[in-house]
């Protein structure tokens, strides 16, 4: 309650409505300039998104105005590749990783203009591949993960997959995975999110269905499908299960292939319910919405919706082309034994100059399930037995990199009857692509708006696999310990996770995801994907060298636990049953791969040979009690540090039956609020030797009063209450009144009237 009240008072103290609804207000110094820029839905952009120079022109033009003149001549643009703009300067928050979570957090934190924020991103700004990112169909046809916008990782040899090496193509560049992925928008079940709270008893922050769902809703602006489309394809959209007014546009593709009409009725014939899977119950079938603006049929991601949708903020700088290589600690520990980070080193490439930026409040890691543990380990935060042989002095001995989990996927292929339209011809014929692109440019219609949206989740009971998927917990942990040398606390945490997974075998939690793909082996061939959602195996992600540019050792340990194979087999059996059920059976002529006669050991061999990532890794910096192998607490602070926080999918402690995008937006949104709640008071910053980055001038107002009121004047880290605007002073007065009306108000009044900053 106190945390919520603090955030409420802080919002009151920093917003500008006291200046009138007809115009946007300009902030004064310090906190006065906070802007709630996302109160209203993000409006579709009228311009053509194909103009690759648009965003840069927009920033330059707007910076010609007086409010673009920045203190300390820091920058004219919020996105830069020039290290001279940031080197040696002090920022309150340095965010390492400019992907989905990083840009979300940066946007939210920079709403408060007395916070100065730097994002350091290894990849580019996307302007050179804007078309491939924004056109929905190009996410499949012209994928970027094998380019400079992907890390091109591979796993170590998978000993339980015929010793094969598997590709792990994670995203790189502004927007991260949200800029290049398949755009699926889905939540997990309430049971799964509630398990986060169950695994963290007594945590200072609550992480459960109600909380995660609230923050996912904060991020989204859902637009239901058109009635005619919903009727034709049986789309069960439920607006009440979604958010309205958030920055990420959620809608449906304009073009859906006719064969998809058969998807939901076929599941229904098998007894499944068609439903919107965002309501806390994912047991069923759906045509899921995507991160797609339904007005202009373009991708919506953290870059386009959290950054480009706003005027530049002078207290936010986004540096591209530089990889975070090390966190710098001050060499001492506080009374609680925690180390404090004072800076971040970054570098463009091997052999390139190493630069440093100073941190006055926190380092926030948003580099993903591989990048975040890698940077922690390079900085001396990780397993001592891994770091010491590499010549890295451990600062905090912590099980960073353990508990790696991933959805493992494979597929079946089916031939179709003549005349069924698939995506194959378009994907393999350049002339058709040019024609489709011309249609998309002209009116935002046609097959390039297509996104895979047909999916469903089956339970262990549906698949009749409860017995085969039940494990001996102690024996399984012993086997994985022998494989990965699991520390004792990791083993303890794993036992708690397994107890939940065993329970879920008999509930409505999805165990296998089934997805319809319309790009098969030829023009009359489709794919149905099977992905195990709650495998028992646990892997690792460790650095291989003290060289920050050396490839990490990624071992998802696919099928190291036999029960995971049973779940995969059950998915194949279900899909074969689905394909033999009308009306889908009426448009299919038979299974082409692996073939209906492939069963038993032959099917096991096929699964092991073809299985790979569903691109949903999680868990390497798990939010768990430290005694249970946790890396971060419920405030997302890394154990053993006082000011290093993680806000990405690496904190997810146990697999969820959903694509990770919506959940990760929720993590970033909630994490940003936690940070605001813990740094809301204006106080004196610690002394430093760098140049402070100043708070920006007040923002341009708009007709609806949602001006970007970025506070001007003093550096955010040295602002004082005397510099607050009228709105801020009003907020303080409100806090004082509340303090006189409630018992808790005594404490709150002391906070609001200005105690020493505790961050």
C-alpha cells in the first residue's frame, strides 16, 4: 500500500494537469517535468513508415525548437552512435541492452525528467532495415536474425539430441526480439504467474497473475478484429482481457489465408473451447492477436511505440553500436555486504577502444537470457567455479547462468488438396514479393500483412500423457546435477519448481503448443508445429572466456529428461488426430513429414534430429530466494549488489506456456514502477568525477494536454525540492493532507516533505 501511495503522490507531484486540459504543460526543474505520455492510445502515424529518413528528420526538426536546447550541450538527438556524446558523463541509470525490455524501461524512467537515462545497445538503430522490420510478412520471409541484427549463437553439442549443434539466433539492435520476431501476443495462465509468487514467499514485491496481467495491460492498446473477419475465421477476441491506451498496438493481420477457417472448428470438433487466451486460462484454441498496428498494418515494438512515438527527451540518450562489456564496482561493500556498481564499460568490437560511463543510481540489465548472465559473469558476478579458471575475480558468487529453460519445438508437414492457397509461392518468387510489397505500400493490404496467428494449447490430460510425464523429482535432480554440477541451492530451487510442474500435469496449464504455419515444403504443403512448454530439463549459459566478444557456451540440454520426450510424442499424436478431424481433414491429403508410419523409436530419432528453439529462452537470472538458487530478488536487484537490477526474461523462474513478448513487456513495465517507487524522493546524489547530464527543458504541449513536460534547469541528480513546479508542490501538499488523515500518513508525510534519498 505504501509503495502504491508513493507512486501515486509522485505522479501527482510531477504531472501538469493543473495547467489546464487544453494545452500541454511545461515542467520546471527537477521532478516537475514528468510526462504521462501513454495515457492516451498511440495514434496511427499518417506518414509512410517506409521513409527510412523520417525518424531522424523528425528528431532534427523538433530539436530546432527552444525546448531542444539541452544543458551541457549533451545531444540534439536521443539516438546516437557517437561515443563522445556520453563518455565520461554521469547518468542516473545506465541500461545495458536496447531491446524490448530496455527501451520500455528507458521510456518509462525518462518520463521523470530528474532521472537521466542512458541505453547502451550493441546493434544498430534499424534504419537500414526498416522495411524488413515494419512489414509483418517480412519477419518470416526476410528474417534478420542471421544478419547484423542477430547474435548468430549456437548451442554446444546436445548430447541427448544425437550430439547435434542447434542454432540459437537471438536478436540484436534497437527493439531487440520485438523488432524481428513473429509478433505473437500471448499471456500465460494465471496459475503460472501465481507460481512466481509461490516460489518467492515473503518477497517485498508481489509477482502473480494480477500484477503481471496489470502491467501487460499497461503496455498494450488492443483493437478487436473487424466483425466480418472475426466471423469468417471464428476469432474469439475478448477486449476485456486486454489493455487499452498502452503504447504497443495489438491487432490482427488484414490478410488471413482461407485454409485458416478450418482451424478453430476442427479443435472444437475435438471438444476444445475457442477463446481469447489472454484471460488467465490458456487451455483452448484461438487466432491470437499480434503486435501489429491494425490501422497501418505495421509492426509495433518497443522502438517504434515507446521511443519513436514520442518527441526526443533530453534526459534520455540511446547509444547504438556499442556492446556493454563490464560493470565497474567501487571495490568496497556496504554494511550488508553488497557491492555497488559505479560505471559500465563498453566497446564496439574486438580491439576497439574501451569506453566508460558513470552511474549515479543503478545499472539495469536488459540484454536477454544470454546477454544478461554473460555481462554479469564478465563483471565478476557469477559462479566462482566458472569465473576463477577464466581469470575473473569473483565479486559475488552467485548461480548466474543456471536454470536455463526453453520451449523446444519441432513440426509435422501435411500435403493439401489442389487449390489451397499457402505462403510458399510468395516466399519463393521475387516478382510476387514485389507485387505484394506494392500493394502493401499503396493501401496496407495483401499477403505481406500476414502473420501466423492460429494456435492452441493442450494439457497433459488432453494428450493422455500424465503418467509418462510424471518424474521422480530427486532422481531427476541428481541426473541433472551430474550433468551440470548444479550447486546445492539451485537443486533446492529446482525441487520447488518440479513440484509445481507435477501439479500442472493435472490442471489446465498448457503442456504443448500447436501452431499452424502456411509455409511448407512446396506450394501444396503446410506445417503444424509442436512445442513442449514445460520440459523438466534445465540448461546453462556460461561465458567461455574473459573476452567479452567470445561466444558463450549455451547448453539448453534438450531432452536430457526422458519425460520431455513423452510430452513431444504426445504433441505429435494430437496433431495427427487433429489432421484427421473435419473440417481440416477435408483440405489435407496426408502427412508428408515425418510420415504417418513414423512412430516409436523412429519418431524419437526424428524429434531429436529436428527439434530446436522456439526462441523463448528464460531463467538464467532467476527471480528466486537466494537459498533456492536465485539471482535477483523480487525487486529485481541482483543479490550481493546494491544497485544492479535485471528487467528481462532471464528473471522468469519457471517456464510459462506462452510466447515471452507480452510477459517481458510486463516485467519491464513493473520493473520501471518498482524503480520509480524506490527513487521517487528528491535527494542529494553521491559525489562523482564526471559531468552530470542535465534534466531537459519542458516539452511541447499537445491539444489533449499530454505534453512532454520534461523538467529543465538543474541536473536531475542534484535537484532539490525548491525547484519543483506548481504541480509538484501541489503533490507534496496532497501528501501532507493524506498524512494527517491516516496513520500511515505520518510516514508518508515524512517521505513527501523530503527525507534523505534512500536509493
